[in-house]
C-alpha cells in the first residue's frame, strides 16, 4: 500500500505490477467500498490481462483521509473531474481502462464522458445513472442495519473512519436534493467502448440503468452525427449488486475477452 497526497488529502493506493505495454487498469470502488473491500478481484483481472492495475480508496473510505464535511449531490462529478485526473497524473497513467462498481461505475462514466482525457474503455458494473426507488429503499434498510445491527462493526474492519464511509454515502443518496440526480447528459457524450454488467437480482437498481445508458449513448451519437461507441452488455442471473463477487468467474472472463478486443 502507498499513500499519495492530492490537494492536502491522503489517498490510499495499491499498485499491481504488469506488462507496461498493456493498457493500465484503474479500479473505482462502490459507495461502501475501499482498496481492501475489492479483495483480490483486481489481481485476478490484471493477471488475466497481464496488465498493470491501480486501486485506490476515495477520501472518506479505507485508509484515505476523512471527509471535511457532508458529501454534496455533485460528489461523483467532483471525484471524476477533479480528484481522479490529479491522481492519474501523479501515477503517470494515460489511456486507462476504467473498471467501476456502483458509485465507482458512475464516476468512471462521468470521467470518460466529461474529463476531456483519453480513456481506452470503461467496464461499468451495476452503474447508477438515475435514482430509482429500489435504490433508496435498499439504502434506508442498510441505514437501519448500520444503526441497530452489526453492519457498522463489519465495515469498521475496512474503513479508518467508518461513519465517514457509511453515513457520508447514505445521507447524500437519501437527501431530497439528490433525488433528481441523473447522468443522462453524460451518457449522451460518451464516446468510448463500454462493457455493461449487472445482476438481474440487483437490490440497488434495475436493468433500466443499463437500458438508459444504451439508449442515451446511441441518441447522443445520432444527434452529434457520429458513430456510437461499441457496447457489450452482460445481464447476469443469480446475481445481486456485486457481480464480481456473485459471478466472479463469468465477470473476469467477460472483462478479459472485452479488454483484449480493445488492443
């Protein structure tokens, strides 16, 4: 593990060695995730692709610095367009393949669409591009479990400041200003190859999330008079919100096949 200072905040980073001629992988964790909570999934993907990989914990998560105030509704845009570019520059990463899960997938989408930087492609696992009732209901249930059950204790093994990680996430997602949040405009600007992955039993979102990405990407391309980027989609049975855990083998194989096709 290493820590990199970005604007006075310490960011936890893990580097996985690989062939420097291969496109680097950058992993972006979920709303309650961290470097540690990815476990060995990044290692397995990197090994399949023989590629270097970089995993980091956002501020408020893992062993990174804590929050300086409540998260705001634009927190994913700020991560994608301010923090992530600075981190990539510090690490010397260009033309990465972004691999995001949940909030991390949304951050990857925003970065690919709006940062103006080169991105080779993006794997979006269980992405959010709009707020659905199923999501806020699941978060409300998780909040109850955090306040009255053992969820706080379990998460504390992975986060230096567990309240920053959990409450910072839950409170902004449940806040009234966030309910109209949408990435439809960003989807219309997307011009990089995409791999979309979601479980049919995802408790935080329906397949309408992937449907919306596909529809908006193609609509944006038509409106701009350009060719739409290629999209590969994987809808998984017997799979909830974490495809890389519930269907790890299929997900790794799918990512490897897709990423090898980018070369």
